[in-house]
C-alpha cells in the first residue's frame, strides 16, 4: 500500500505555507490585525449585490469582467487592454510568477530566469509564491528605517539583481507603512531588465501613487485591490495595470471565470460611489494620525505611515507580550516573528472608538493618563 505522503511532491513537503491573519469569532473583539477597512461598503454597493443575487446565480459570470475593466480604464485613463481583473490581487501576483519566472529544472537547478525578488521585510506571500514555483527568492534588506537602499548595494551578502525576471515592490510598504517617492520607483524601474510589480494595495491612504509608471514603462505592472480601501475583502477583487502584452500573457493562464458575478457587481458599483470612499479614506487617515500621536505620548515608537495601519515598537514588555496582553483585553493586533520586526506590533486603523479603546487599555497597562 502506497503511503499518501509518498504521492506528494518533495517541493510541497518542504513548503512553508502563507499564514493569513487570524479571523476569530470572539464576541466584543476589537479586530485590528488584518488591515480591513472599518467602514462598510457604500449603500449603493450593498444594494447592487442584493440586486445581483437573483436567478443569475445559475449562470457563469462575465469571463473577462468586461464592464469593470472598462470602468477601471476610464478611471486610470488607459484602455481595457491595459487591465486584468483577478480574484483579489493575490491571484495576479501568483500569475506573474507563473508567467515571467522559469521554475527550477527537474534536477532542481535554477537558471538566471528563475529569480523572484523583493525588498525585506515585505509581504510574506512573495516568498511562498516563489517556493511554490520552485524559483529562487532574493530578499534584499531595506535600510534600518525601512527606506529603499541606494542601488546597487550589498546588504548582508545580498545584492539586488537588475536582471531578475520578476521583482515585487510593495508601495507603500507593508508591514512598515512607509511610503516611497514615485521618482525613487521610477529610477529603479527604468534600470530593471525584468518585470517590476508595484503592489499598491494601500495606495489610497497615501499622498501619491505610481500608476503612471505602469502606463509609461513596458516592464512595469501596478497591482491594486478592492479589499483595503474599498471594504470588499469578503468578495476578493483585485486588478493590475500594465502594457497590453504583459496583460495578455497573464490573461492567457488565468482561470476562465476567476472573478464571481457578485464580486464584479460590487466592484462596478464601488466605482460609481467614489465620493463615499474618499470620505472614508480621510476618516482612516485622521484616525491614523490621532492614534499615532496618542501612542507616542504613551512612549510607543510609531513609524510614519501612509497606509491603514501603523507599525509600532511598544515600551516596556516585548511586542509578543503586548500581543498576548491586548488579546486578553479583547484587542487583536498582529505580531511577526521575523528578526527585523519582531520588536514591533502592526496595528490596523479601526474606528475612532476602537482606537480610543486601544489607547485607554495601553495607558492603563502603563499606568499613565490616556
């Protein structure tokens, strides 16, 4: 009898899977660990989803999300051929690895075309995608303040590879929240021989974006999501923008009906209600600044953020101890066991009331006035 484990590829046995943020069902929990928007979708979006939940559920959705692509093209002043819609931006990141990067050979050898790279620390899904594909992952450390290093530069024995077939850059950065200047990114993209994916999941909370680079550089893709700024995590909608040749290649290998009909209806209605979301973003930014100021007064080292979360080094006990103590008070934040950031907590920007509760609990634990 063959053991089931013997039927699994060795690569999969060795794989360390991506660990998503915890989604507990605890009554009264203040959930500040997965960067969800504290504001609900616009009323018009909820109405569109309800209206779409009819007899159409028996039919396949539009295979190319045609209407949504046309709306996005109008928003970004490009053509629908410049846009691909995905089941969240994560699907599009995975497609990019499969399209632009060669996997390891059957013997396990990797070629120069088998490199996925990023700066570190960054989105922890990137190394998982590279490992699934059997590719080499090149992680080049950011500066201690999480700014981009001056390139080319050697850090801890690792060199940025300007010939790498695929580079991911999260901008603004996660988990630090730091924003990058478009001119910095333009210099890097212009020097890169392979494809650069600018992952702008949090860009709506930042003062600038790099969308123009995807429309002026043939090797640049910008990936965005409806999850963070548009309150649609539940429905999983993302998109990328870039040269039609790159988009066509990604489209060639995507699943036929990758974005379900309710998700398309919600995203279409979202783009019809942008003024509502602009106000939501301003509320998040205002609460982010308020929380940053209050935590700094309590002795927290809070890094400047251009996202809907902050990265902060708490005073006194370790960040891991703070994680457990806050959980005991029904406040859930995120902690990463990585050398560069294990002394920090990542805290999602919730409502002003949730932020005030966090400050109140922290002040009580430190025996300081809130």
